[in-house]
């Protein structure tokens, strides 16, 4: 944490603590930049001065070891989803014990006490992880709400227990007791974005996809139903030829050539051909019919018996044909459902706290999978000024990841400004935007938000927050 403490006890302690966190090098540097930048921004609001800030908590220049020990205070507040009633501090180090308070951005306007909207219970000296803090429940403070009303930036700040009563008295005493931990005269702070949990409409459109699959399965049993139907009439006609045996008197002897043609036709309607088949056989032995008439009917029923055996396999063939048909549409809905999922999840942006002359800002890294822009919004975005909050935008970015993008402020197509640079240290937001109309020009402001909207993830705009600290 300190630049020249490699030979001091505090430096060893800091090195030990650094190894415990096991953060990647780039993440550790990110946290250090965030803390330095946020501390510079908050110093104006708290009215802290280096030695005075330290001395006000009982430290003198002679007690260097104790002063160095106090400089190990640290806090990590990451961007997170919340229901608005609680916030989670990832890590906090209070070497002499104390609390970790949550301030809203009114702290930047000088509301040092009034900005406190949450505080932890008393924390024993040392490091603590995953400290859950209830919001709008602070000793000595009164609130008109019990939960966050909108997505916003919050500031985590470790506080001392200066009167050793294990109660947070900073608000009750108007800032005289339980002040913040300081490092080099600046409050130890970190900033994070509290994103309100919205309703979850995203999975709802996925529900109708299985609905068309149900009717596709329904017709499959329909072809199977008629299969038993031909079997029933095949048995019924067997007694019928027995009855018409005395009916050869009719002039059916003349149409002997006619039944030969229709014989292939009745193969489909199995019950019909059974009746005519005995008719042609009857006329051939007509001259012999008067003497052996009783003997002729006996072989006749034997002939139709094999005939019903032939149609039985025929209905089995169409029953097999329709089964593979419903299998074809099932994979079709799966293909489009998988395509859109990964696209919005890849967009990301990293925006660090930084020093600036007020005319430009640098975005450390941005990923725009379909190309687009990265816009800079001021805090009026939190008040609903989605379009008017844009104060800077990059040139068109090709699809992929870009690093170290310098963006000129107060130069946005379609926007007019009264200033050309930032007037004070303030919170800014970096937001990747799509190029929805494909013209390679940022039209979000000019179209009043109709074109070139932001990349979204889980129904929320992809953003990162950082402090722009005037040099």
C-alpha cells in the first residue's frame, strides 16, 4: 500500500494482507487506484487535512508505528445486485476496530453526515469479509424510505470507534466522534454500484417455445387408430359368403370377365372384395351346380380365409411411416433459442478512477461484441436523464475488445453544452452502446434514445462507475 515501507513492520503486514487476498496484479492495482481516487474526491467533503486528520484520532508524529498501523485500513466495495435494503462489503480492514459506513453520492456535495445511509455493527480489529449492512438504519439518523429507490453509486468508508463504546456515533455527534480512517490525510473509501434487482421478464419469452411442440406430438396416435378398424370388418364378411350360396340364380354368370378387372381395386377396402371373389367361382361350375350344390359351398369358405391374412400386414406399414415425422420438428426450436444467449453477456467495460484536466477521460477496457461506442454519462443519469447525461463518446469501435480509449468530453453528436470541461471532481459512468442503424455514427442523443442504445445484460445496461478527479 505504501511506496517505501518494504523495511517496516507495516510494510510486511501489508504484504501479508495482500497475499491473503490473492487478487491478480491488475485487480490489486485497480483497487488501489479506486481508493486513491475516491479518497481525493471525498477529502473536500470531509474537510480533512493530512496531519490534522491523523492527529484528530489521537496520533502524533512521534508515534510513527501506530500511525503506520492506522494506514493499513482498507475497504473493498464491488458493484452488486441488491433488493435495496442491504449492501455487501466484500472486505474491510479496521486495524483498531470500528465500523464500515455506507454513504450515498450526496457526500460529494459536502453532506458528510447526512450522506450516511447504512453502517455495520461494531467490528473487532482486523480483516472482515462479506459484511452485510442494512441500509436506512443508522443510529441518530431519520429516513423517509427503507430501501434504495433506484440504481446508484455508493461509497464504503471504514470508521473508528473513537469513544470506545462500540456504538456508531458519527451521525449522532454530527461528525465529532467515530470519524473515518485516513491515509495520508484522506479518508479510506471505495466506490461501488448498487444495481436494483428488477423483475425477471427475460425468461418469460422462452416459455412459448415448447407450446408449439405439444400439437406436433398429438397427430402421431391418429394414424394408429384406424389400424384395428380394417381387422374388424375382415372377420364380419366371412359368414356373408355362406348366406349367398343359394343366390347363384341371379344373372351374375354373364359378368364373368368384369370381376377380373376390379379385383386389384378392392385390395384397399378389404371388406368389399370378399363378396365378389366367390361370385366368379360360382359360375364356372354352373352346369355341375344342380347335382353337387351342397359340396360347392364347403370349399368356398376356405378360399376367403387366407384373403383376410393378406390385408393384416398392410395397415402395419402406414403405422410405422408417421412415427419419424414428429421427430423432425423437435430440433428446430432448439437452434434459434441457443443463438441469442451469449451475445449480450460478452459486452463489458472497465472504468477506473483517474486524474483528469477535465477535457478528456480514459476508459481502461471495453468489449463491444457487435461493434459500437462507449459513452460517458454524468450523475444526472441516476435522476432519469438517460439522454441528457451523455457528456462524451468514443469514435466507432470495431467488434471486439479495445483498451485505453481516450474520450473527449463535451463533444457529442446532437448535444449542446455550456462548458467545455469538467468543473469539479465527480462521479462518471462508462456505458457501451450499440450501432443499431449501422452508420458508424453515435446517434443516441440525436435520436433521443431511439437509435444506438446501450448493451444490456439481464435487462440492465452494462456500465462501470469511476471518479474523475480534477488535477
